[in-house]
C-alpha cells in the first residue's frame, strides 16, 4: 500500500471537519436553544489566539492569528477524515 502525502492527509481532515461543522449547524437548528446538547453541537469550544499578534514594521503591518471553533460533530468529522486518509 502506498503512503499518503501530508497534503492529502490535511485535506481529508479539513474536509471532514467542514462536513462535521455543517452537520453541527443542521442538527443544532433542530435542537432546543437552551440545553447542554445545543451547547456541544453548535457552540462547542474555542482553541487558538483570542487576540492576534500584530507586528508593525512602519512599512508593512503583519498580523498573525489562528482560531478554531471546535464542536463534537466537527471533531468526529476530523477523526473520520483522518481514518479515511489512513485507510
């Protein structure tokens, strides 16, 4: 079996996460808006920089930042994408 490239692995994980996020929004709209299940499906938790890093060099200003909004379905989609990529 041929080894998968890192690019295809990342693509599978990102596509799995996007499918999970879409599923999260679809199912979250059907569940009541004031419960634990809604919080885990729609809101989830946030990982990353809350304030971006700004480097001002007077000629150019560079801003660095990375932020993920992770929900249970998006994590499941990422794991599923990883499984498919490794298969």
